[in-house]
């Protein structure tokens, strides 16, 4: 039995990076997917910022982007 399990923190830019998660961004108007530039955001001082406070816009049409939390890619089955 694991004695001291700590919850995984994925609320901030830094938390996503620490756990190798990415943040997918989708523009409904353009039907276009891209990923949020998490490394750049962290290097610009946004690492402790909650993800829900960030507002992303499509670089093509300027429309609001929906967010999708993406876990790290699973390793191939052994």
C-alpha cells in the first residue's frame, strides 16, 4: 500500500510541463487544432498561472480557442 500519495497538480502551466502534459487548442470557427506554447509561456513568467485564467485565441481568425488537456503519450505495450 502506498503511504503518502500526493495528488497530481495540473492546474498551472508549470504543473502541465512538470507532468509532460500538453494543452490542445481548438478553434470551432476554423475547425483547427494546435497546441499551446507551454514552454514559451513558462519562460515568459506564466508558469504559476492557472490554466483557466489564460485566454487563447486562434492565430488564423482570432476566435476563442477551446482547451483540451492532453496526457503524455503512452509508451508502446511490451
